[in-house]
């Protein structure tokens, strides 16, 4: 680019306006951009210009050289310092004539891989000592360079691409070793009394925790009990767990949860052992072990309680709403889908949800009772549950539940968000 005809600041301003969308490039092998900056600064007498004119020149140099504003400012400052000493503006750096030579070659990496494989990845100091012995005591010339390998650089070689390409190992996920509970899927075999439990958090707001909903559902009859607690420590959880178990009309035989510490602890284990209830927990890589409780979290809890933050202070009225209105409606009037196991042409057992298998949990208990698959608690009979269900129609029970829910939500006073 020949820009010698630009002799005034006004011409440079017009040039910048007209060439705003044009990009300039320079073959900078010989410091062409540095020479261009020096010529412009000298021709326009940069030190004698006022502040506005200096700004125009800096924008011009930034546009034509391709350097950033900070880099142009540094070069202009250096030019002014060198001008009095008549030192030209030149580059202070250059690319190396040849890349750095590798001290440890691919052959050395292969020897290190061989040593690591034979000794099954012992610590770095031990491998470094073995490499020294291979050269010093056993006179193997291949280990001459590796005998001087430091322990820190040994780990660098292990992380290198050449090492990783030759040796890469994968390990399976190790299950948590906890003696509490049996790691297996529940085996109800068509009997009621094997419940699955899970926890739903109602969200945080400005670092303040919300309430926790507890979903407990029978694996066969889908009889469901919802509860609410302020926190998931044993101080809040143990009394509510006893209340949940008490609300089931039949005897609880099995108690299944995921591996969360709120259920896998000695306090819960002691409570279940006192009631002679078997405690099981989900297995690794078996996401369906607790799928029924997790599906109820979405279709019941999130649908009716939503996702918004609810302060912990309202756990008690929510729990009263669950016990008095919500749980009876769930089990006596809300239909559920029940799966039918079918063996397809490939011999695989699959689940199908047929329209004729839609029923309420109470209707399912009515079918299980004649088969001897339900053990009701003392003082509770199937006839009493049926009378309770017939005291209200399904529509009236749902409307009463919705009315109680609106009244519950109207009493919530949520904290104001921080500005």
C-alpha cells in the first residue's frame, strides 16, 4: 500500500471513514509493519501533534498495521524513546531457527510403557529406580537416557499423547461399600407391601433451602403416600417416615430407596429393623430399580406442587394437606396405569399398558385381597376402605382436593428476592 499522498490529518480521517470495512495485511517477515509505523510517525511529526490528532494517527496505524490498540501504543512509546538516540524501530523477537530437540524420544516412551505394564503402574519413584537399575546394574544401553529421568518428568511422559496412544486402561465404576441395606431390586412377586421411596426438593432461592417432598409408593398396588419435611436430616426425617409407614393400610414388608444418605444410615436402618422391614437399595448401573417412585415425582408431586420455591416453614401445613386430603384422593379416586407383561416374538418380556388395566390403587387392592396377596393392618379392612371411597364421587373428591390446594397455596408468603 502506497499511502505517501496522505499528508494531512483531515485526509487520514476521510481515509478511515471510507475504508472502515477494508482489512489490511502485511508480510511481516522483514518488519514491514514496524517500518510503516516509523514512517507515519515521522512524516506527521507525532510528538508535535495535539491529543485529538494523536488519536487519529493511532487509529490509522491500528487499522493499517493490524495490531491491537495496546500493541500500537507500546510501539509508539518505544519509537519516541528511540527517536532521540536515532535507534530504528525493529522487532525484538524472532522465531527459533529450529525447534527444540526432544530429549526423550518415542523409543524411550515405548520403554517406559513396557516397564509400567510389567509392574502394573507402581509409583513414579519406584519406576525411576527400576529404569536406573536397568542401565546401571543390568547394562542395558536402551535405558541410558531414561536412567536420568526425573520423577516429575516421568509423570509428564505418562500424560503425553505418545504414551496414552500405546497404553490406555479403563476401570469399571466401583460400588459404594456400605453394610446398610441389601443392594438388590425389590422382589414383591405380586404381593402388596414392598414400597419404594424417593425425595423431591422444592428448590432454593437466594441460598435458602425449600421444603422436601417424600414420595413412597407400593410397587404392586401403587398405593402412594406423600409427606413433606423441612430438611432431610434424621431430626426431621425419622418422625415423618414413621408417619408414612403408619398411613399404609397394609403391612410393609420391603423398603427400597436409592443410595442417598438420607435413607442409607443407621437411624433409618434401626427404625426399619424394629418394624421387621427389609431394607434394599438400588444397584449400580440399574436406573430402573427405583423408577416407579421417580415417575410419581413427576406425575404427582411436580404436577400439583410445581417447581417454585416453597419456604421450609410451610412443611407442616403441606404435610397436613397431604395426610387429610391429598393422599386419600390419590389412593381412592385417582386412576393409575398398570403394566401387563408380554413376551414378544424375540422372547423378550416387555410391558404394555392396556386401557382395561387402568384402575385406582384401591381397586388393585380389591383384586389382590382374594388372592391372599395383601395383609391388612389390624383394625383396617377392605370393606372400610371401600365405604370411605364411596362416600364421595371421584369428581367431588378431586374438587375438594383442588379447593384445599388453592387454600394451601394462598397461605404461602414467599420471601422477596434480593435486588
